C-alpha cells in the first residue's frame, strides 16, 4: 500500500524571528503563492505550517487557468520537466455508463496553457513552498498557530506553538504588520470570528482511495480527468490518472447518503462502485493501493474577507464543491489577489480592512460562476449535452468555466438560460 506519510523536511525547522512584515498561516498552495509573491517584492515573510512538509493531500487535478499563476511564480519549466501526467481534457459519464465526448481544452484555446497536469500534491505543494523559500520567504513547519492576537479590531500578530519533531515545544509571539490566514478548510480565523456561512444545498461528503493498474485511455486521453455520475445521480466519482500507473478515485454525495449509521467508508464506496459500470470496468484489473479516506466537503464562504491587519485567502475564505477540480486554482488565484492587496497595503502604510479586502468582489464573482455550474451538475433534471443541443451558443462559456476562466462577465446569459436550477446564494446559512 502507498503510505500517506512522508519524511519531514528538516530545512523547514529553522528558528524564526520575533517580527515580520507578513505572517502566513498555512503552507498549502494559497500560503505558498502569497508568501512567494510578497517575498519577491522584498517583504519579510514567514509561513507557519502546523504539519510537516511534504504531506499527502487530495485534489490532484489542475485546470488550465492554473498556468498563469504558475507562470507568474516562475514554475512552468519545472512542471514541464516533471513526471506529472499531462492533462488535455475532461470527460463526463452520466448514469453510470454513458460517456460524453471529451472536452478538449485546446479546441477552445490553442495556447500551451490548454495543457495542464495531474499532480501528486505532496510533491507539487513542496515545489510551491520551495519556490517561496527561493524567493526569500521563511517556512517553519510543526508551527501550530494557537491564536491570532488582537488589539481592539487590529491583528498585530499571532501566538504560535513551535515543536522540534522530538516532543519538545515552546510558545512564541510573532508580530506582523499583516496576518494572512491560509489555513485551508479548517478556516482558522473565519471560524473564530464566526464569519463562515455554509451552503445548505452543497452538504457533501467524499470517500477516496488510490488504485494501481487501472485502465487508461490511450494517447491524448491518457491523462484525462473523468467525472463519472452513478446510476440515479446520487453520487459521482472522480478518476484522476497519476504517475507510476496510479489513479486517484473518489466518490462524492450527500452527507446522509454517504455516511449512514453503521456504514464504513469501504461499504459505501463499494456500494456506489456497483452503480457505476463504466468505472467498474476500468478497475476490474486494478489493485487498491491506499487505505480509504473520508472528508466532509461542505461548501462555504466567509461574510468578510479581511479586517484591520488580517486577511483570509484560499479555502480559509471559502470552499466550493470539488467536481470541477477548482480547488488548487482558486487557492493560487486567491493567493495572487491577496498578495497584490497586501503589497499595496504595505506600500501605502494602510493595512485597513478595506485595503486588504479590496479583491473580494472580483474574486467572489468568479467563484460564483463555479458554484452555479456545480448546481447545474447536481440538478436531477439537467444534462449538459441536452443543454448544449438547445443552446449551442453557450459551449464556449461552458468550456471557459471548465478551464477556470471564470473571471469574465459574459457568463450571465448562459446561467439565465439554465433557469431555476440555480438557487440564490442568499440561502446560505451560518455554519
């Protein structure tokens, strides 16, 4: 079995200073992007990562628009030189066996950004963090932030517990002009400040594992992401080809359906696998090579993006259902938005909530386009093929969102045509 634990990188255990321009909580794609871009601008930055690096993480499929964030970080050549499988398309399977034609990204855009990658997150995330260090950021693992400190409404720093990996630890106050929360779905500040609002229509759970020796298509389709709905559309599977003949296969559905009383992750997974003949066929000669993992994929957002001296970023600000593989892209794109806002704030000497959160409206509008398409996917009476046959003029809009080009205003007409399958976000409730 593949082990999800990796040896810690001791280079990330160095002592840290008492004060920095920016403290970043969390070393995932959002934190690595923010810290790299701010360090490149000459700001002193420390990333406080509570775990070890590298680490196992789900969310392996990149979408094409991630290219531009990777280009800005200077990582395109490293991705090209990597062993990560190349991804040229996404394909949908409905009712457990009906395969659509693949959506080839280069038919929409001939630029090399139309080809992306399927990544092992342990290696990819470490690549991002190593890049941040090369640009001047400091990374400290085994650094658990205990609290963000406040003086009135302003956050002047954090209190952190530092461990050496051998059972010894100490607490330390680290001062900062800006605290950036990139703590992922744990949403450290959003939860503590009661800013988090969950989406009542997207309360999903996921069970996933890895398989070795599963069937792959040939040629250009070998690295394609497959989104495979089960019979009755109660659940769907992702199928993501990785290196070394390994495939990531996860199942997502309503929490109550995925985790009924007395069930196990294995029993639910196997139950749903029997409802997806197209996937069963791909796995018939494969061997499971990792234990089952389960998570709650509640979609949520935060009512505020920033306050005086602090700002949320990536999943710490909001999370959207993983059906379109948007997670890493939104983390990195959000990291760009936040890094630019923090740089401007520091340059102007104005670290107010308004300055640090100036990106929220633009970013949220893009996430909303993903959210609307997620609702369309889950709607029992909706089918993308039927929709495009009736409205062929919207195919480019649909592909735009599948590749991540969501920060465009011209998608409104498509969602208007989809009609009442899109509930208003106002129905979100406090978590």
